């Protein structure tokens, strides 16, 4: 086992690349060439910069096999606060690291046994079988949204990519339609805390947004208690009533997580995916001619420009991966977008191929936190791209370089203006 980089790293070309990726509009617009350089030259890189709250060091991983090994490792976890306390962080360091996630544990930021319990309470609603039964309904919802759009110039992000996923998860959870739009702003503010480097102001805004969402769900829970529905929230309330299965705070955090994760990422699958197809007209036409390719096309669009680019873990003990040693308490940043373009895993990785059959990408993660909503997101993607191509004979990109929103963990477009012409 070797320690691959000096204990006191100096700022070098890999850090410069990471700075471009994380902090410049050019890096955001096209992270992939920078990912490739990192993956080929510095696949396991220790950051020169110390992130507040991670004094054991932060490493950035970009190769598929390394990322997979971290996410599946039994001694890495996600309960950042508990681990950091265990590894002797000062109160000050911990305070600097306080985020909504660590204060308000949900399955996304907990380790077994809490993770197993929280995930188990809702997992049945998201199995491929349950979700498949929803497909006809999702088709109807998609058609309603597309009917409202009609033809002509449209910003896909506002008119389709947000309204459809938020309706699907909103109905499953039991959030009334009129209340849904306000959540886009709130979820974005709170998800900003998932970025690798977060300022105090961003963190404060994230916490504020989370509190607002908690307030909303506290009221909705009270209402559902009075008149139960046929929805997930009602099921969660029943679990809370059963005593030790779910605390009130966990109920609120779970509702917020399901709602937020249910639309923010799928929105970006629709936006990033449609942009990729429009930039590869041969692949778009291939899919139009052969809708049987929709399942593999959605997998490929997820791989090609993943809605989630960055994931994170903390080492619970000293661990070793492929000869690289990481000390207990090390923060491990997993660049999923880079792993998805690893030529060792995906031949000719920069080519978009809607018929690709190379197996799952890293976009839904892997291991115990593998995306709970993967089957739902897949069906939504298949329905959206299928209905778009069936209904519109021509889809024209009106801005060759639409800009990405100011975040790297969740990668998505600010706007996607297109012109639609019926088939
Ligand atoms: C294209 C769309 C989506 C992408 C790319 C995506 C991606 C991910 C990723 C990468 C993770 C793993 C995080 C980790 O390893 O720490 C995750 C977890 C999760 N996702 Fe998704 N997701 C999508 C859609 C959805 C949908 C529609 C839902 C519906 C509720 C959902 C709910 C969740 C939940 C609850 C978790 C936490 C699972 C756990 O911690 O055990 N996701 N997602």
C-alpha cells in the first residue's frame, strides 16, 4: 500500500484543473476535457486546499473502478458529522461544516442501521415493478404538459423539464399541484449545500430554504392526519405513528428528500439529454426511427451528461483502494461525470451512442445509496423522449451554447430554447 502524494501537497496542475471545473463558467460549460486530464494523469488526487471540516484531507477520484470501489466500500460512510466527531474534529471545524444535511438526517446522509430503516420504509413505492405500473399515467401527464406547450418556440426547462417530474413525484407524495412551483427555488437553494465548496452565505440560504420546506411539510402532515390520502406522505405518517420506526424530524426530512430528489435531477436528465440529442442529429434520427432504443438511449444520455456529477463519502477507518491509502476521516470526492467517460469502462466514451450496451453508468451511484428513484427516472426519461419524438417531426435548437446553472454537483441548464414543429 502506498501513500501516493506527499502529506503536505502543493498547488499544481491538477488543482488548477479542479479550480476551473468547480469555479469557472468555461469549466462548467464543458467539464469533460478537464475530467479526462485528471483521470489520465491524477486519477487519485489529494486537494491542496483544505475544505473546512475535513482536516484529514480531501481526495478527488475520477476513474470508474476507483469510484465504484469507494461507493461500495463497507468502511466509507455518509454521516459526515458523526465520522468527523469520531475522528477528533474541533467544535469550530464542525460548526464550519454544519449543513442542513447533517443536522437533519435523511437516508441520503445516514449510515446503517438508520439508513436501512429509513430506506426500507419507502422502497416498495419505487421498485421497477411498482413504477412500471405508473407508466400509462406518466404518459398521460407528459401529454398534458406537451398539449399545453403546443408548437413554436419554447424554453424546454421551464415548460417541460420541470413541470413533468414535479407532477409525477408531487402526485406520488401527495403535494397539491398549486403548491409545487415554489419548490423549485427552495430545492435549488438547499441543494446548493451539496456543492464541494460552499460559502457561509450559500449555507445560510440552504438552511433557510430547508426550514421553509420543513414548515410547509409540517402543515401538510397535519392536514393529511386529518384527511389521509392514497399517497406516500400518508404512509410515512402511519410509520411515524407506529412508535420507533420514524421520528417527526425524519418524517419531514424524508418527505423533502423524496420530493426534491424526485424532480431536480430528472429535470436535468430531460434538459441535458435533449441537448445531447439535438447536438447529435444522427442519434436523434436513429431513435426516432427505432423507439425500441428508448431504454438504452436514456441510459446513454444519463452517462453522457449526468445530472449528478459529484458524490462524496468519508472514510470511516484507514482504507485502501487499488494501492492508494486514505486515512480515517478522509473526504473522498467522486466525480461521477468523469467516471462515466472512463475509456477503461466505456469504449470510445466521448461518442454518444443511443444503442450502447456497455452496462450501467455511475449516474445513479452504486452500493447501498444507489438511487432509490432510478426506475422512476428511467421511465420518465423514456416517456418524455418517446413522446417528444412522436409528436414533433422537427425540434430545432435555438441557442447553440445554452448556459449551465451555477453548480457542478447537480448539472443542469438554465434555459433550453427550442422550436417545436408537429410531426
Ligand atoms: C435522472 C434522475 C436521477 C439521478 C441522476 C439521480 C441520482 C442519484 C444518485 C447519484 C444518488 C446516490 C447518492 C449517493 O450515492 O450518495 C441518488 C440517491 C437517491 N435518489 Fe436519485 N436520482 C435521480 C432521480 C431520482 C428520483 C426520480 C427519485 C424519486 C424519489 C430519487 C430519489 C433518490 C433518493 C431517495 C436517494 C437516496 C438513496 C439512499 O441514500 O439510499 N432520485 N440519486
